[in-house]
């Protein structure tokens, strides 16, 4: 490889990145990073006011982005969003499926046993994480098939490798996201183009709004017993910062990883490597 090419590995100039859940804590940071690297970024999210904040941050540093309303569970809405993205930027090089999360209705606690969890909680979490990854992939993946190239990055989780206590629906749904990542990587490479790649990252524990009060006490800010247990099992001894995901994200979305497809990469401070002894 020519020396010049190394410098171009992380060059995203002229590429279009579509990020669902792009207004959220983790994916908002990814949107900003991709724009900083020169990509045109489409922030697709259900929350317009959060999306506006990410958009303004990108524009304040002269990055190029649009914010588009989407509900990842409604195919017709995703198709409309895709029309807007294509009108603005003409192509789709990267899709990050970031919309996802858990719900208190699918979380066990002393007042709510597994046996009493409502069906709607399971359905909501399972749909948001799995179907919410599949539907945008169908819509934007079709564009990549026409282009014969593209990169899809799904967001799985630590609990996909081994389920975490209390969150059965989220654990099962993220395990399904990891499985789907491998399935799709093989399918598109064999049936459409070996230059369409599909990977996932599996973040460990990042302190965000979604889990803050499972991990820290609302009043004191001290670690909850669950938060302490997690840190005790994290060799690096801390929670992740959203920035910790960026190197892996840029690598998997760039030509630097052009022979990598079908992997689920843990970013967890060593949590998954540690047996506890
Ligand atoms: P977040 O709640 O900050 O962001 C999620 C974003 O998705 C929000 O902006 C929300 O408006 C949007 N969204 C929710 N439902 C939507 C829908 N139906 N259609 C479109 N947009 C929708 O969460 P986060 O912590 O930044 O998580 C981002 C991703 O990372 C999720 O998939 C989450 O499951 C995963 N993850 C998070 C952690 C963590 O520790 N925070 C760990 C592992 C995996």
C-alpha cells in the first residue's frame, strides 16, 4: 500500500453517514465525530429537540449535517427519511443503527418479578432494539446494494454475550442484534456485494440517562450496589465515556477495516474478559 493511502484510511470527506438514534448520548457523539472527519451526517431521531442540539453542535464547527425525524419502527416513515437524505446528500455510505434501549416495564425489581412483567414491556424493548435495527437496514441497505458498497454498524451490548440480571428483554434483544449482524454480513457479501460490510460494537457500561439511576444513587450520586459490582468486574475500573466508542466506530466505518465483516466488538474496559477471579 502506498504511504499516501494510510493517511486516507480515516478520510470521510464526501461520505454520507446516516445515524438512527443520532440525537442520543452515544450516537450524538458519533455524529459529531463523523462530521469532524468530513462526512455528511444525517441525524435520524424521534426527538427533534435533542436532534437540533446535535445538529447545532456540528454546525458550530462547520460540519455538514441534517436532522430528520424518524421512528425506526415505521417503515413508511423511514422511507420518507431516506428520500430526504438522498435529496440532501445523494448517497448513503454508512448506516449506524443506534436507536435502542431498555424500559422499566421490562426490568425486574423487588416490586416487579419476572413473572409479572407486562407483555407490552417485552414487546416494546424487543421491537425497539431488533426490529428498530432491521427496518432501517432494509431501507438504507437497498441503497447500498444499488451502490454496491456501504457499511452498516449495529449497536449491540455487553449483555448480548452473557445476559445481565434484571433486564431479560433487553439482553435477549441485543443478543438477537448480534446474531442478525452476523447473518446479514454473510447474506449481503454472498448475495450482493463483498464491499457491503456489516459489523456491530458491544459497549460495556456507559453512564447515560438510560441507566444512570441503576448505577448511581439519585440523591447522593454514589454507586448503587449494582454499579459497584460492575466496576469491581471491570479491570479498567471505570465506566465508559461516549468518546471511548469513537475509535472503534471510525475504524469499522472506514476502509481501514475493509476485510472485516460480521464481528461484534466489545468496548468494555475488559469486562467481558474477566471471570471475576
Ligand atoms: P439514548 O437514550 O441517549 O439514545 C437513544 C436515542 O434513540 C434517543 O435520542 C432517542 O430519541 C432515540 N430513539 C428512541 N426510540 C426511537 C425510535 N423508535 N425511533 C427513532 N429514534 C428513537 O441511549 P444511548 O445510551 O446513547 O444508547 C445508544 C445505543 O447504545 C442504544 O442502542 C443502546 O441500547 C446502546 N447501548 C447503550 C449502552 C449504555 O451504557 N448507555 C450500553 C450498551 C449499548
